C-alpha cells in the first residue's frame, strides 16, 4: 500500500530543482491535513468515552468514521487514522467509486463500498476527500441521509464552507483553510516523504501544530475555535446540561491545562443567564468559521489557553494507537 507523500528528486530536470519547494509544500499540506483530522478524532473519541463512562461506567462509545473518496488524500487519511487513532478498523467505512482500490485496507477490517448515502447515514464523522468537480453529485447523494449530529469534515479545496453548507443543507461542517505565508523554515517539509514516519517525527508534529504552524503554512484560530464548538455540540446532542458539558470539554484538555485556565459558558456564548442544567444552544460551525465569535475572542486574548491546546495537540499526536489497529499488516 503506497504511503509516499513526495519523492522530491524524482522526475526533475536540473533546471527544475528550484521547484522542489512546491513538492515539499504539497507534502506539508497532506501531513497537516491528516494530523489535524487525527487530532479532531482523538478529541471527539475522548469526549465520547468520558460521556459514556459518566452514564454507563465501564462502557465506551466507539466513534464511527466515514471517508468519502479514496484518492491520495483519502488513502493518506485512512493510513493516519489506522496508525495514530484508537478507532477500530471495523468502525471505519469508505465509499469509493472503485472499492477494489481499498482491498489491502479491507483485510484489516475496514469496509469499503460505493454508496455515499449509506456512509452518511452511518457515520458520526464524515470526511469528504473528493474532487471539487464531483461535489455537486456527492452533496446530492449525502443531503437526504445526513443527520444533524454528523460532523462533516471537508478536504475539498476551492469550495467555501458557506457554499458547502448550502449544498448539504447542513451546518455541522468543518473545513480547514490553509494559507501560505513567508517563512524561513519552509524546508522542514523536505523530510516529509512517508506519512507513517512523518506522523511520529516530533519536529514535524511541532511544525504542524495548528496554533504555531511553521514551514510556510498557517491555519489559525478560527479552525481551533470551530473544533471546540464541535465538542460543545456533541455534548448538546447528548442532552447534557451546560455545567456537565463544560466539565467534559475542559477534561479533554485537563492533563495539559493549568488549573487557573479553563473554558466557561461565556467563553462560548454571550448568555450569562444559562442555567447549569440547561444545554448549550446548537452552534452553527459555518458561523463559527466565518464570523467573530465569543470563543474566537477568548482564544485570541488567552495565550495560556493557546499553549494548553498546543500542548494537547502534541501530546495526542505523539501517542500511537494502542488498539489493534492492524496497520502493521498492510504492506507498504
């Protein structure tokens, strides 16, 4: 199973050597995209496990992850989830026009088929890894089957989150918006040739950290803010009161959070009258990524919370899956 991100020297004539940085940038984008998706899934899995343990001690609520599309991004994402998350292969399903292309993965327990609607109806988190030209048909397939509580995560470039929300009739959508910035460390991605190795490299994990990204790629606070709002929505969908929701969201970051730094209700919404037993209102992630929100303002002003989130990111990414991920059985 191929997991090569970039062979930087292959196919370049002497006068093209100056373009190596473009291949490095492509590898950096793929690595960051996969690493950030793994971070999200680990946060959600941790939150769901804590929620399940509160209601039914000893039980776990496994996260169901769908991947739509098995091109380069879909395959790299699947490898990342198998290697770095604790999601069981049996809880990952793929919809692809060519299910046979995932044969090596199906031997690990991952199921692959071609039925976008079925995938949407089943998944808790649905990753869109399709081409922009395929999006109208994909959205038409998904729209009748998406539940309000399914988190859609789009890697589809050139399609704004607002447009995607309109096509899907859905507002629980995350879309990372990566930007290129001038940097003296752009060559950090030159060592990023194989995904499984890159995701264990502390230097690359540090470079991909959402709030302190280097290597000429940036993401920013809006994405981090939307990720935290997504955790809050998961608590709301479980009918948890605001007090319990805050305890759970803070507990996900607790190991790396100073005791004097925590999220409260005013960090998320402008409503001081919210009662402890009253759930938070459902938050539109479309608005969270396109408008100035209370959480965005809080994060912008709290360096301590930024440091806490960055520490949590590095801690979670440096932890390899402890479940029987089966990824080692895939020939690379």
